[in-house]
């Protein structure tokens, strides 16, 4: 069984979610303009709603991007290495990211949620508990760790079996986008128009 | 006295009256404690928004945070009373309530949540300013007024006949200039300092709200201080309150002059019409538990001449 | 240098050197530094909070929107129409296709907020044509790469939005206006250099277009160029704020490329949106974690310490600005633009304002400077995208780039020491 089997379902869920929220975000801000000019009754919650939705898109998208290994990095050293050393570095780097995602993003996020919910802090306009907004932190942290753990395993396998390159196929490829997009299209909203109509 | 350094965060710019009062407080604290107590001030929202800083204080990363009543409303509903328009008939009444026993009770209300307020600061009256005079609620009809995202303020503007439009503070200048909004509301020093007076020439003194600012402290920080340190801090805070009130009056007066020099006009307003327009807000407010009683006590305090004046 | 500064920068550079993604390097260096002062639970909770609420800004929302609009533009036939129009405008000059390339990048930049989108869309279309006409691929790639960054100064510009946020609320409308002249100067400087090189080497010039062709190219480009009116005109005319303008830009490009040009199908949309989510989240994660880093820097007093050091060397604004420029050029070699703006604005801007330099002018200078960094290895996104589009190897590109580096540094000096280049246009529009 290939590692990608474990990765694809997570990819599909996050991709669908972020694409949906992104479309909703555009709709939200367009609605803000529309309500001000056409309805002359400026919307009073779109501003806050859009800001919180962006936190979600940004951090979930960041987790997804970890899965594509597309966060900016300097590959100077690893590029100069042989296959074995590169795999070893891959284990190290991914382990470092797992540690950060679990200890800081997930644990820090949970601590933050805990404190926010305990103090009953509400958002200024919509009056929703601020703790709910922060829920994206542990979700994103766990997904990041999951991806990096998969990469770690892939690199370890590469270390033991240099003839097979699992990690190369796991992360980014044009084909990958296509499959995820197809899944997103099948399960999620297909078009801007449909989204607008549903709202 | 043991040496201690307290971290204070605020989102005001360094010229702001309260920011200056905090610097005054830092000096006082050094003096009163013979150089053993220090304030390290992080101004300008360096540490984040007021909401964020309050969270950081609950976590123990900051010791004191400056917050307006509107910010604190997110933590305890009792602070929402200050957002009611025309709550105080005069600034004297404001001081009686805020610096009296009711104020003290409100300031202690969030103690269970990890922090409470140890100082209160005056902020004058907030009024409308726009490119045309607003003398009656009818003048406000259909005007887009920039507001902070606060449900009470939004409701208030709607009741008065305007269209409340939440816009980020940093974008208000261009929004006024380009006509995204027709007006905004704030006190006179802010009207001048933001240079909004250049764009919205008519400052219509309907004086709808007078919302106090507070200095909050982490309960854990407070408990960590010795009795002597607590007393010294309390004294320095009290001094900064007095300093701020004096400075406020002076700056407010200067700001009025400056506004006029910038070409602004101050418009007298029929406040009764506005007061009448917002009455439904009071009815709605009273329906929440405990609110009617709090309002009653505030009204009593205002009528009571024997209360100490801050 | 005190302990916290050493810890922060030491661990940060070690981590990015090892190949840990820049965003995570920032986050980890921040946590390590904070552990010097705070218990573990406090440190991680603060970093998590800054990371989330660092994105809590309506202004910031313009970035994913402009990225989405740019993605739709790149695949929606807009670039080709702009290139045809540029051909009519500058195709007759000596060095014809170089000018077409630069002009197209400037026009594409004027409707999109990202440099790499321009490099890919314009370079991808023009590259093969240039090769057919006898322009050496390394040279034409150098032209494409160096001119794609004009779009970061010519509004709309995502990096100026990032600067606006980091600088504590310099108005976006003002920054946008301030970017026009330096961006256009950058383009003109590159055109001049390209023209001289092309004339010396005798590169061919395009045939004169017929009047009919010219009019047609113009008419076909109008809907794309109307974006400038809608977005920039909308912001200046007070129809909407920058963020609202960016959302309108998405709708506008959607209508243009999906409904009118029909070069993007509905089936392709989720993929394109997902691509923009990925590109945006790279920037957003960097912003979130940089916000936490700047919190830790403030608590440790690092910006103040650096500022004191710099000002102890000299208090002459010219000297300080030269030093800042030199520092940023070095930073730009190793760091991408967004993290550089996020990390160094809080450090250098207070020094600049102390010397009486306008934050708007400073921002334009900083972005201009870091544009050059996008064209230098080892870290240069414009360089990489340009190479991957044209298939030219990096080592063959550096020589042809040299004259362009030189002219960019010259224009940078002009932008640094002539504030009017940045501030003239905003003053004309009475922007604060
Ligand atoms: Na641009
Ligand atoms: Na570089």
C-alpha cells in the first residue's frame, strides 16, 4: 500500500473546505459592497465574518501547503547532497516541523481556546465565542503533523530502500492538483455561480 | 521592596493623553518605590490589538493592559452599560459613577476571569462629524456613519436614522475623503489628531456617549505583589488618573482651537431629539438580567449629591 | 548583541540554512527566544494567538483576492491580449521584443498584484516567439525576469499591502499611488538598457503593424486594461476600499476569462481557486508567524537595540539610508520579499521615521530594494519562475542579468534620495 493512500483523503477534505470558504469569502466582500450601494443598508457583520473566515482559509491552506511541500524554503544544502543524506535531512526537517506543529500550533492553540472559552470572550460584532475562531489552530497543527509524519516515514523508507523514491511522488506534482481538483469538483461547489445562487 | 518590572501594553499612539499619563505613572512608580518598581510600556499596539493583549494578559505575558469599556464588554456584559447613549447627563455625573462605588464594582467584575481594572480614565464625549451639519435625527437619515463593530453602537446609529458602516480605523481617513462614508463619530482630540477635521468640517455636538477607558491588571500579577507594592501601584495609578483628567481638559480645549484653525465648525445640537430616538435601546437593555437594577443604581448615584467626585 | 537577539537570529538562520521552511524557521526561532523569558505554556500560547490574530485584518484579505484574480488572469487569455497591444505600442523600437516583454509585464503588473504571475504568463507566451526571432533565450529570460517585478510597485501590489499592515496602517491607497512612478521608472530603465544591448547586437525589429491591426489589438486589450479603472479608479474615487476592490477584481476577471473569453472553463475553476489558496496561504502563514516574531522582538527590545547601534554609527540620513539599503540588498539575496518586509519593517521603519523620512517613501524604497533580491540566487522567486518558464539554466542567466542589476541599483538610488518620485503622485491626489 502506498503512502499516498493515507494522504489523499485528507487532501480532498481540506481542498474542498478551503476552496468553498474562499468562494464564500469573495461572495461575502462583494455582498458588503452590494449592501452598501444597492441596498443602502451597509452590512455590519461581513467585515468580521470575512476576517475570521480568512484566518481559517489561511491556516487550513497552510496545512494543505505543507502537504504539497510548497512553503518557501532554501534547498541549498539538501540540493548539494546525495540521495541518502537528502533522505536523512528530510527526516530531520519534517521532524522539526512536526514538533512545531504539535507543541506550538496544536498545544498553544488548545491552550488559547481553553482560556478564551473560560473567560467567555465574544467577538465584537457577531458575538460568537472567540474560542471558536481559534479552533482552526489545533486542526491545522494536527493536519500539518500528519503530513510531515507521512513524509518522515517516506524518507525513512527511502533511507532503507534507496532504489524506491516514495517522497518524490507524495508531495507536489501537477497530476496531484488535477486529482484533488477533480475530487473537489465532485464533492464540493463546482462554480462561483452555483455558490452565489445557494447563498 | 523587591525589584519588579511590570509590562504594560496599549494600542494608543504615544501622544495620546492616556499614553502620556502612563508615562507619568511610570515615573511616579519609580519615585514612590525608590527605584524598585518599573513599568515597561509597549505602545502603539506593538503587541497586538487590545483584544489580543487582554488575552496575553490572561496568559501571563503582559501584566497590565489599557482597554476601553467597549473592549471589556467582550469579557463581561456589565461593561456594556457604558455604551448606552446619554447615560450620563453631565461629566460630573460620569465621574460620580465611574470613580464611585458602582465604578469600583464594575472594575472588579472580571476578577474571576484572570484580570480586573485598577484605574479609570475619562474620554470626553463622542459626537458625530461629517461634511454637513447634523442637528436632528432627520439630518442623519441615509448618512453612512463609520462605526466600530459594536452591536450597541450599530443599533444606536440605526435608531437615530443613520446607516452604520464598520470600517477599519486605519482606513477611515481615505473612506471619509473618498466618500465611502459620509461621517464618523469620536471625541474632539481624536477628530483633530486623525486629521479627520480636514475632511469632515462639521462637528455636531450631540454628545451621544461618554465611554471610560480602563487600566486592567492580571489577577496573578496583583497577587504576586506584596502589600506594600500593591499600595504603591495603587497610588501611582490614582495619581495618573488625576493627571489624566487635568491633561484631558487642557488637550480637549486645545483640540477645539486646532479644529477651528483647520476649518472645522462646531454645531450645537438638539440633544433631546437624539435622546428620544435611542429610548428603545434602553428598553432592550433593561430586558437582560441585572441590567434594570444597574441602571437604577446609576440613576440614583447621579441624583445623589453626597457622592465623592473623582 | 544581547542574548535574545543572538538566540533569535542564530536559530533562525541555522534553521533556514538547514532547509526548514522559512515560515516554520521564523516560528521556531520565536518560541526559542521567548523561552528565555516565559514559561513554555505561555510562549506557545502567545505564538498561537499571534499567528491566528495576525491574520485578523480586513486589509489583509486583499492578498488572497488579488492572488486569485491573478491566477484567473494568467490562464484566462488576458496576458496574450496585453502582449498584442504592447507589440503595437513598442514593437518598432530597437530591441523590439524586449520592450514588448517589459511593457507587457508592466501592463500585467498594473492589473495583478504578483510578480511571478506576470513572469509566468508573459514569459510563457513571449519566450517561444523571441527564440524564433533570434533573441538568445538567456537574454530574453533576463529581460522577462527583471521586468516582472515592476508589478510589485505598480499597483495593485500584494507586497505593498503587507507593508501597509506591518508599518502600522500606512494607507494602502497612498502606497498604491506612490508606487506608480518608481515602478514605471524601473520599467523605463530596463527598456533603455534592453534597447542599447539589442541595438549593439543587432536584434531584429518587428514589422510595422497596419492601422487595422493596431486598432484591433487596442480594442482587444481594452477590457483587460479596464481593470485598472475598476480597481485603482474604484479605490481613488471612493467607490470602495482596497479589499473590496480586490474582491471586485476577482469578479471582473472571472467574468472576463470565464464568461467572455471562455478560456477558463467552470471545471477548471476549483483547481485554480485551490492554487490561489495554496499561494495565499504561503504568504498568510509567513505573516502570522512573523507577527509572533515581531511580538517577541518587541518584548526583547531588539528593534530598539538595532536602531541604537545604527544611529551610533551616524545620524546623517543619507548614510543611514545607504546602510539600510545595503543591508536590505544583502537580506534580499537570501530571503524572499514577504518575509523580508515582515521582519525588517519593524526594525528599520522606526529609524527612518526618526530621521524624518515619510513611511510611504520608505516603504516604496524598501520594496524596490527587495525587488532586486527577487532576481538574485540563491533565493529569488522571480528568477526561478522565469527560468522554469523558459528552460534556461540559472548559471547561464547571471551574465545577461548584470546590466539589468546595474540599472536597477541606479534607479533604486534615485528612489531613495528623491522622495518626490514616491510622494509626488499621492500629494497630487491629496492622499494622506
Ligand atoms: Na501590480
Ligand atoms: Na535573492
